[in-house]
């Protein structure tokens, strides 16, 4: 019996004022859209989820410098395949983890507000991982690892190498003070507290992604595509033995 070819894309439900100009943070658009495209092209069924079934975009993520014209057209079109699937977003309480082989946490600064305390999303991801599935996150998405723990109560990334958005990147974006003001932690801090080894990209906004066992992480918006592609490659490597009746990689 093969692994279910279904991917769960988790997004932040936080959508409040954050930036110095008063604009809101939330889901970083391309970090949901690009993995969605990669997974669909690879033949996955995709479901969006957040802790409470809501989402809102990070205002800056809809700037043309962070998304292509084609991507923004899809975001604006209510009938695009992306929006039709996103409109069906579910609260985590309505998700059966056994139906999915991939958990992918999209980023946006909203993630450092709610992913660090997302017990239902965390349990779903932990169950997928325990069943031999893949847990992945990009940019600020790795904040979710504070909520993903095994049956012994230990973070699943303990002893693993992961990446995520850098402290230098926060400074370049001019939001370090905003993060401090809101009392939130940086991704490298969250990784360290979870017992993971944090590895930074060569430069804050350079495409950089890491696979360690069945944990796949990306450093920034530029890494959303490569992170999802590595997830697909890993899924294919895991699923191939199951097709011949062997056990799923643990």
C-alpha cells in the first residue's frame, strides 16, 4: 500500500499590525502559492489548514518585488486553482493526520505569533512524522517546530539541522524592533530552544534549503520552491519502497 499522496499546507492565522508603517503581517503569499504549485504539479492533493481555519496576507508579500505578475494574477483571480483550494481552508481540528504524508508550514511574520503555540497543528505534524511522513517549513514557518513534539514530549527537530529566516534578514527588513516590541522570538532562537542545529543561508535572501532525515526546511521566500521540490524528491524516495510492500521509512 503506497503512502497517501496528499500534502497539508499550514498557514498562520495571525493577521495584525506589525510593520513600522502600520501594515499587517500574516501569511507570506509566495510561500503558500509556490509550494501549492509544486505539489499539484507533482500529483499531490493539497489542503490548506490553520489552527483556527482563518488566514490573512502579509501586506508586503503582495508587493511585485516579492511575487511575479503571473503569481499576483492568480492571487487576484477568485477562480484560480490556488484560490479555489485556499477557499476550502480548514481549522486544524477538522484534519485527520492519517490522510496526509506531507506537512508543510508556510511563513510570514504571522508565524512567530501563533505557530509557536499551535497545539492542534503541532499534533497533526507530529502524527504525520511518526507515521513516516515528511514535515517541512519555510522562512518563518519553522516557528512551528516549537509546537511539534513526539510521544515523549521532545521536539521532533531535536538533533536535526534546520534553517529559517535569519536575524540579519530581520534587520535588513527593518523589523527587529517590531519583533522585540511584540515580545516574539526569532527563528534561530526557536530552533535552538527545540534542540536543533540552526544553519543560516550564505546571505539572508539567497535560496537555501536543507533536508535532514524527513525534515525539510527553507530559509526565506526565495527558498519556497526549492524546499517544496526537495519534499517531493524525498516523498518519491520514501514511497518507492512502499510500492513493493516494504515498510515506510521511519
